[in-house]
């Protein structure tokens, strides 16, 4: 998690190497691309990737058709090489916890519905090649942002 801060502190010219607009900013670095009340949200930066598969599919047509789901991961190997293994380790742990929860959900729904397919949710998660994870860095609130937040809270 501290690596999110490390990446956010890199120079903007370095960060821009890892921005991927073709995936609608769903891979690599995204800062100020989301809108909050019609304005770019500059309060946070996100780094997105698939924690399980660096290249979930090899078919270039599918990648072009669904870039926000199956684009190959974008890692800052030259500028922050420790991000990739840490991101993957944490992401895989989160998926493994999700599988434990899914198994319990499946058992519960099965006990209540005779038509529920056995291990449905568990299968969806375990067989998916399109998992997505992100790390977030929240920037300090600037005086301009602070004034906007205070005005919104008064309404």
C-alpha cells in the first residue's frame, strides 16, 4: 500500500508513461480522469491492473474490443519495480478471501433455493480472467478543494 504514495510522488512526466486512455483509464495510472460534480477529481490517484494475469488473453481483436477488461497489465518496471510483485501479492490474497466468502454464499443460497447451481459464485470468481484491482493514493486537500468541501457540507 505505501507504494501507491511512492508512485503518486513520481514526476508527472513519469506517471504519464503509465496512463492508458484506450482502456478508459482502467489499466495503469489514472489521476484526474474521473469527474466529481462535473470537475476532474484530483483528490486521488489510482493504479489499476489485473492481479492474477498479466495478459489474460492473447487475441488482439478481443483486447481491442474489450480494452477495459482484458488489456495486458501496465507495470512501472523502470520507475517503481517493486509495485508489480506487491500489487500481485495483495491482489491474489484478496481474491483468495473472496473465494472463501463466495463458497459460503453459494452454500447459503443453495440451502434456500433448489434451482441454484452448485458453486456458482465460486466458479465465476475462480474461472474469471478479468479480475481488476487498484491501489489508491489520496492527495492532501488543497485550500481550494477544502473550501469546496466546506460549501457542500453546508448545503
